[in-house]
């Protein structure tokens, strides 16, 4: 999994390589400080012994050269470290940006069955929180880990060169510390997964309740939702406490062990200094290296725990990135010309979230090109599912739907939705943009004249022009400020602007008054000429002007004929609905 994480940062290999070179430079300079301090102290001690044999000017000149050289080195080290941090930040932000783009692209191209099974808040949590954790893991944390590894390994090498015996005493702490770090890392990885899941749950709760604020307010359930959110964040708090306890125990143990090690070094080192087996400068240098190496070891432990957190967060992201798509959006054939004949052949379908409940069972229907027809039936009979299958949001379990003799599963879904079918959903969704942009959503390069023509056909032009900014009026989030009928008319204009061969309207006028519906019917009658028009409705008075009516019941089309002919049979399904 770590290798998969590192592959995400492969495009930043050049920047990260330069950052690593700067890291080695700054680390080499930093690790030389204790050695330099020890030599300076020894030099001071020797100069006191030899003060009669050398002049004060010579000693002052020697110290000036040494300190000037160290000042230059420290300046270079600071510049290298600063540049390294900037480069790693650039690499981290680019990686997070690229990862978010990959995740969002994957979410946008997933089947609708995926969106049926995953709540919006959870997906937003993956897109925002998880990507940051993973991005930092494969850039900043890797850089810090390499720095600490360099400091620890080089420091131990210099300590071994300075005094192998004291180094052997220090090395006694490494095996138990490494074992504790591995055990702690496993705990952290597990807690990281739990934390990311808990955070996504809080995002889901808040996103849903804030998005449905009017319903919450209408039923006076604010306190209940606050309590529910409180339960969600309490879970995050409980996991954080467990993480905090594990971290406290681990780092306290590491600190205590380090202090005991320092006492042992001072004790044995002091005895060796008294016996002239080691100089005072070497003892101080060795002690400083011990602190440096100890800090690096703690840093490596922190690096390991952060890597475990990144792996925990990456599991959710890779699960999403590697999820197969049942319906590829950009594959399949396109037809040079479409007449609009639709055939439904022995269709059986159930939604993925309810696989045991068949919506259609052996449904058959032949819709000639250019026909205007309505699907009617009781609630839950599957009328709206016809639109979902025509747009190929889902594929049937058996049977097929054909367009001009071509199975929909062989056609390019993006082309089908973009160029062939215009769709007005039962609950139109408008974006937080201008009315003009909402109407032109499917045709971004549409001219103002074409947008106005579509709005006139949908009887939307007059109410749009009543706004001070006309077509440039901004629509708020959740279409606040527009009535249900106004939203539906904008949605109808959006579908008509595409000039589709097949127009599918699912309860598209349910929020309109009878007068407004009659006016829109005139515009739609004009727009429907030469195209196949499928209307899904429960308002039976609106079907009298259609070429045919399809009555859906029990997963089948039980009646299909002209509305007046169906009414002649008082025992028929259509007559019973009327």
C-alpha cells in the first residue's frame, strides 16, 4: 500500500529529488554541530594549557576562522532547509490537488447505483479530509522521515567513531524502542481508519441536516438534530481520546527511556573522562549526538505513526479509485442519425439497492419514432424507472431496450444523454448560478437567442424578465427564491435547448397550475414536432392530447393505445385510473 501511495507523487519526482538533495545538505550541516562543538571545547582546553607558547592574537585569529566557517555553514544549512520545505510544500499541494481531481473524476463517472449506496457527506469527507492526510503522508512526512533517518544513521556512525563503548550503551535502547514503535504504529493505523470513518459520519449528518433545514424547521426538530450531531462528534472525541492515551503512553515511555540512557552515558562517560580515556569535548559532543539521535528516533516513530495514518486514510481512497464501473461513460458507438424509435423487449429490472424487488418483469413495448405518449399508473408502478433506463442510468437484469434497432448497452452513454435525449426530472435540480447558465447547462455555447427561444417554449421567459437582472438573475443554493413551477419551467427550457430527438419528462409539470400547464402544453406541442416525446405523469387530464397512453402495472405495460380508445373500455386499467 505504501508503494501505491508513493506512485501518486511520481509526477513530483523532480521536485522531491531536489528537496532530498537539500535535505542531505542541511542534515549534514546540522549533524556536524556536536562534532564542531566538541572540537572547539577541546581547542579551548588545549589553548589554556598552551597559553604561554602561543600568542593571544594567534588564538583569536584561529577562533575567528573557525566561527566564520561555522557561520557560513549554518547559513547554507538554513537556506537549504528553507528551500526544502518550500519544495516539499509545493509537491504536497500538487499531489493533494491531483488526488482530489482523480477522486472527483471517479465520483462523477461512477454509476448511479454507487451514488444510491453512498451518502454525499461521506464522499465529501473523502474528497476533503482523506486526500489531505494522504497527500501529506507521501510528501512532507516522507521528507521528515528521511531527514530523521539521515540524522540517526549518521549520528550513530559518528558516535561509533568517537567512542564505540559509549555507543554500545546507547544502542541498548534501540531494539525495544523499535518494537514499541511497530506496535504503536499498528494501533495508530487502526485508529486512523476509525477516525476517518467517524469524521465522514459527522460530515454526512451535518451536510444532510443543513441541506434540509426547511424540513427540520417545519417539524421543529432542531434540538433533535443537534443531539444527533453531538452523538457523531462524541464518537470522534472518544476515538481521539484512545489515540491520545496510546500516544501519551508511548512518548512518555520513550522520553523516560531516553532520560535513563542519558544518565547512563553521563555516568560511564564521566568515569572515562576522569581516567583520560575521553576528552571533555568528546564527552559533550557525544552527549549532544545522543540528544540528536534520540530526537531523530522519536521523529522516526512519529513518521511511522503518520505513515500508518496515511495508510489508514488511503484504504478508503483506493477502494473508491479501484471500484469498477458497470456502465462506462465514454465507450460505445454513436449513430450518424437518430429517428427516435424505442423498443422495450422482455425487460426485467430491479434497482441495485433493492435487488429482490423487481420493478419490471417481462415488459414489452414498441414506441414508433415521432410518437408523443404518456406513461401512467399508480404510485410505485415503475413509471419513472422508464426514464432511468432510457438514459442508461442503470442496465436491466435481462431483456433490452433498443434505439433505432441498437441495444442501448452498445451505444455511448455520454453521446446518448448529450445529443439524443432531453430529460426533465421529477424534482428539477438547479445550480447556484444565473438562470442563463442553468438553461444553457447542457449547451454551454448556446446563443442568447437560443436560450430565450427555449425559455419561451417553456413559458419561462415572462417570469424571468420580471426579475431585475432577467436571465442574469442568480439562483441561490437549493433554488431559494423560485417557486416549484418556476424551477420546473427552467428545467424544461434546459431540456428543450438541446433540441433532442427524444424528450423525456418525468412529472415535469406537477408543480404547475392547470392554466400554466395548458400554456406549456402549447409550447411543448410545437417543440414535440418531429421528435419522440415521452411524458410520465399522474395527472390524467394532461394525456388527452397524446398519440398514445401506456398503463404500467405489475411490472408490465398492461395497456397501450390512444387515450380515447382506452376510455371506451370501462373495465380497462386506464379507465379505472381515471
